[in-house]
C-alpha cells in the first residue's frame, strides 16, 4: 500500500516547488552611433528654370538624334531632384556609360549617364535588329558601341549648349567616358547633386538616362534657374534702357606703337633729351589698338591729317585670339 503514495520529489514536481523559475533574460540592446548628417531632405523639383531648359532640350534632342537613330519615338524629361552623390551613384545599374563633360565657364564636371540597356537596344536597331531588352550583366562595351555612345553624347551636348545659351552662354565639352563609377568623382559622396532623369523610347522600348550636375556647379546661376519668369520673358523696356546706357559709356581708346622692357635703375637715370630706341622697324606700320586695357583691334599707321596722327583699323581681335 505504501507504493500508492507519491514521493516528496514527485509532489514537489507536481506543485512546482522544486522547479526554479528563471526570468527570461532580456535581449541585449544593440547600440549604434547615430549620424545626424544622414538626415537629409531630398528635394524633388523646385528648380523651374532648369525644368524649362530641359523641356526645350528634349524636343531639340529628339529631332537631332533621329538623324542617327530613326527608330526613336519619344524623348521625355521625367523628373528633377536633388540627392547626395554617393546615394545616387549606387542606384545606377551596371554596366553603364558614365560620360564626363564640362560647361565652361562654370566650374567642375557634370555627368551624362546612359543605361546599358539603352545602348544595346540602340546598337540592335541600328543594325536592323529588334528593340528588345536582353541580358547585359557582366558585359562590357565594344569599340563600336563606344563610338556610338560618343556620337549620341556629342549630339546631346551640342543641343544642350544651344538651349542653355539662350539664358546663359556656356561651352559644353566632352572629357571622357568611364565604365567604373569609382573613377567618376565629380563630387564627394556627401555632396548634393542635381539629377535630371530622362528617358528615350525606341520602338516601344523605354530606358532611362541621367544628367547629373554638382549643386556647387550651378550655384552661380541660382537666380536664373530658380526664377521661372527670368527665363520665360525679358522686359523689352528694361533691355532698351540698358542698351541706351551702355552706348553712353565713355571708353578710353589708345594705340601701342611698341613695348619695351627697361630696368628701374635705367629709368631713374633718364634725363630730358634722352632717346628711347624702339624695336619696331620704320617699315612696320602695324599697331595694337586697345579699348581701356583690352586688346581689341589691329591697326596701321596712316599719314597725318591736319596735323593729327591717324591709325586705320584693319582687323578686329576676338577674346579667344588674345
């Protein structure tokens, strides 16, 4: 009968007295440093002047690029936004053609990025193939494909220069093409860039391409790009008044017969009656004509008229020739 009783250990097990209750340990919180600089508002739009420029550009570029790729149906500007350069460059699928160009006199470099799918479809239709996407991962551009890319970039920059010069004169120059984004350092990873996202439709296949400008590059044009009315219209009355005032400005016009370098000690020894011998021979009648301190014209000495020395203007000098 004693076998019917439970042992003390069994009773404790049933009542839970012998079981040590352990509180579940709280998971250890992982502490990570918080970078306040990572909180950055991404501004989309808000650049009306730039928006108008690229609205005009897509129309001109579409007409120009059709002379090379007649299958192009549409070129559109999708959106303009501001983002950190490091965040943007990571979103570009590889391979891609990173084309670096300048816009003088603006400082710095800008980018025209062509998606690889767009490049391969262009090559396909140019040689009579279909406008269909295909696998591009792990493939580099051939020499022929690079030539086609450079031709498209040339057309894009020529039209961009023409459209941009309507509000501010710039000279767009192609620098080089890179395939590795690590070699494209137009800005630091934390610097803001302005991205103009466009797309091209070729026989129903649409692929994106991007213009990327460092924000610091466009800061000198801040008042123009952020002012829509400044691009849309120019006050004709203000233009007339400004031209009238410019025409009334008095400028100093003078000629340079010759230029000679003399030491300071020799200048201090000069006395009335001393003769300074010029390097120009008597038969050479050409002179330089300056407006203020700018070399503007080539001239030629003429015989005196009524006791006054005269110079005839022969040729105009442009700034790039100086």
